[in-house]
């Protein structure tokens, strides 16, 4: 099946610094990628939809200047958490939709655990 | 609004006994339906999917689910639970025309005891 990787898997940073998380589709082209945030013992919350070559579409309540998304190629999307604060600590998961798939299936990355001190 | 309901937040079964995780969705037309499993600190792994073909769908690790349009349900079952099945399970729905967005259920934590 299709594989999506995320890097890093875990990151610890100081408050006020920025952190970049990469999401890659390894064996398929993904015109659309998604970024989710998951709080402990909760479901996934969609943050934004990332389309290759265009601006990301953010969900209501998600600060686009705080969570910068870049989808520069058909296999790579990045999420940068700018000026991170402890409340940004969370599990971030990306997913990618195969361009050839018409049924909405998304392939999920393994997630990135962000801890802001 | 479209929604997905997982009726049980927590299910506990003994090893070797059947598993039933319930999922209902609200819609006036047929969606695509998925079950994903998440182990602690891991991403989501697809167990199975329904995309308008056979209503009984077989997935990995012995799981299967039946799409029942009249009941708007897509319950996940397994004849015999294994300790390694202990995880969080999400019922996820995709409706065409929703800008490729998935709608997630709130999740069911499956506990398997000896």
C-alpha cells in the first residue's frame, strides 16, 4: 500500500522557537495533503488542507500565521509551527490523498510528537 | 450536518471472544466508509474500506465490516480477539463533494484481557 512518512517522529523545543515537520508520500503522487492535530485520548482534528502549488486552506479557528504550510511538490508538504508555546504541544499527523483515488481514502503518516518546554 | 457516531468510547473483551465496534453515520446518500486503527503514539493504519462494492468488507488481521444502508451503520467485527488488537479504532466517512475531507468518529478504545 501507499506509504507516507513524517520527520521528525519526535521533537522537543524551547518556547519561542519554530519547528518544521515534513510529510512525504513515498510511492505515489499526492496533489492534496492534510494536517491533523490530535490531543490525548481524542480524535483527529483537521487543521488544514494543503494543495500542491497553491495556498493551504485552513479550518476555522486555526491560525495560518502560526501554522505555516508549504506544499512545494507532489510528494512533500511541510508544517512549520512558528514561535511555539507549550499549548502547541501535541501529536501532529499528516495524510496524503492519492491523485488517482476517487473514494476519499487518505494514507496517514506515523505522526510527530511535539513538546514545547 | 454530516456526522459519524461511534456508540462506544470503550469496549473490553476477553482474548478469544468476538469483537463488535459500532459505527453509525448520518447522510441521505451513500458515502465511502473506512475503519482505521491507531496504536499508542502511532499514526492511523487502514483496516478496511467500503466504496460502493460488496457490502461485506474484509480487512486485515481478521477484521470485517458490513455496510447496512437501511441502518446507516458500518460496524466492525472480528470473530476472535487477540491481545495485539488492543488499540484505538476510528470509523471515518468520506462524502463526495466535501472537498476531500474525512469525517472522523470520536474513536473506540478496545481493551483485550486475558
